[in-house]
């Protein structure tokens, strides 16, 4: 069944998660959007829905994955509900105090599934960000479906089809799959730790930056762009901004609004087929800082909290753009210093440098011909690019909203030094090939590669 709708912002404002389930959406961007998601419920004692869906969809060998915290708040109830319905539901509980989504976690999860006596035909994740990303990736790699019982409104990846994982010490976004179902108890969501509530809000408010970057990439490189997805993500972002004080007060209705927004953003990623609707330069900063903290043997603050601070910095980069296009005829023939860049990558990324260098090579990020094409597009479209500044609030406006929810206002609030903050503004762009405000500054010569010191 397909929805045939006039795809304008008004329709996007009314389009719900329920309207996306099991339906194709012919879109003005030329594609038919689909999500794998078949069921969505936010209700008290939602664990009762798990065995109902398992039986309805014909699965017999569910495998539960959780950690010690999520087992306590929701996982044990899911296990009991499955047992009462006659499902053995073996599983694995990560014992890690701070779970890192790296090769070690993936290997442990694969090994645990291999011990299931009767095999596995459905994965059930009970948790939030990191745990969900690990399960979705392993299930996808094994060609098996999964569903998630969410325990915190902390991130927008529940419904997406990609997994941000640390592979070869580099934060990479890998193909995975979206879940068949997303279930949550609103009372469990509202009882989540305060930092996870703030992280969810921060992840959503980061969409100011992400959406501006997406349109920028469309203008400069011609990448595919969908106004309908943009309108949906912006609608979700604005709803969370309006509810931020009530979310901090843990009002169940407001926290449910936050969770719905996170799911809607995730469906936008599922529709697009990648994380572009939700992730721009602000996410690259978060990934950069997380990698640096892990390389130093420290655990990073929740992803959405770092994203929020990244969005403050990227708002400043947009406001720094000059009103007159700085691309001159001479700039069209100027080539950057590739050797200085490579020295900088090795110095900044250390043991994580090889995959960063490999990405630049694979994506031709320093190809002079491609740079000339981008500069020509920038010069021809400068008024459109400069107008994108109006899509973002001023930094002072964001800071006022951040105070209402307890989001970071300084690098020290996310355990990042002034030096690492500056490094991120220069080097985080190299974690992805995606065109963002970072690469615009680089193309225009507004940021420089640091010489080795």
C-alpha cells in the first residue's frame, strides 16, 4: 500500500510514525521512501507486546541482548513476558560499566549468539544507543531481523538503518538495518538518567546544523536532497525545542514527545538510506572528540551531549561566512598543501590515522579538479549558500535553550580541552567525505591546516 500525498511542509507536519508503518511513500524527490519498521508502541508495560509480535510474525527463537542497567529497568520484564508465553529466549548481558561499540563488543555478541542451542531467528535489543547499534549491525550481518525495546530517549538512531561503530579505532557509520519494531514504556523513558534526557534533546537540536549542511551539500556537489524529509526532521526538532523545560521536569507527555521526535528523525534516515538528514559537521565533532577520548583511555560523555556542543560551534562557523563570495579566479586554480595535511592527520589521529588517510584516498577528497568544480558551484550559488545562515539560530539563542535543559556551554562541560576543541574544528571534517560547513571553510581557505609542531 502506498500513500499518495502532496508533499509539502504542511503534510510533513501531520505525517506520523504510524503513517510510515508498512507503507511506501512516493515523494517529490523522485523516490519512493520506505522503512522496515512494522510496529511502534509507547505504552505502559510494553513488554507484553514483545511475545505478541514474536508470535504474530512467526518467529520461534528470539535472542535477548541487554546490559546490566537495562536488564534491571526493562530487560528482566521482557524476559519474564517471553517465558510466560513459552519462549526460552536465551541471551547475553554486557557486563561493561561503559559499553564501547567496537570490535571487541561485536565479537562478544557474535560468540554469545553462537552458543544458543537452537539457533537464533530474531534479535531483541533492550537498551538505547550503543547497545542498539551493536545489535542492529550483528543482526544485519547475519541476515536476521531484530526489534528494540528502548530504555531512554537519548538518541535518534532507533529507527535508522546504519550503525556508528568504532572500527580500527575510527568512528565509522556502517550499513546495518532498521528494526521491525520499536517499543517503549513512557514511564521507563521518563525515569532515564538526566544526562540521557539531555542527550536526546541535544541530538535533536543538532539538526539545525545537520539540515543546513545537507542543503549545502546539495548546492555544492549535487547530492540527492529531499525537502519532505527535511520538513519532517525540522518539525520534530521544533517540537522538542518547545518542550525542553517540560522534558527536564520529566513530564511523561513531554518525554514521549521527545521519543517520538527521535523516532521520526530515525525514519528520515531510513527513508534517505543514510544518516544525512540527521548528521552534519556537529556529529563529526562529536565522533572526533569521542575517538580522542577513547584513545586517551577515557569514556566520552553521551553522544547527544557532545553533538549539542558541536552545534554551538558550527553555528559560529555559519555566522562567520562573509556576505560577499570570497571565491576569486585565483582560488579556482589554487591547490592545498597535501603533505602538510597528511602530517597533520598523523599527528592528530595517531594510531587511528590509517583509515582516515584511506578514506581521503578512496573518496578523492583532495582531487584538484573536484575542488575546482566545487569552487565554481560555490561562486555561482553564493547567495543561496549565504542564505542558509538563516536556518540556524545565533549561538546566543542556542545557549539560552541549552540552559533550560542542562546542555553544555563550554568545551570543559564535555571534558574536552581548548586544544582538542580547536583540533576538532580543523580535523573532524576528515572523518567523513560528506560536504559540510567544515569543507566549505576549507575550500574557501577560511580554515588552515596546522603545520606539524
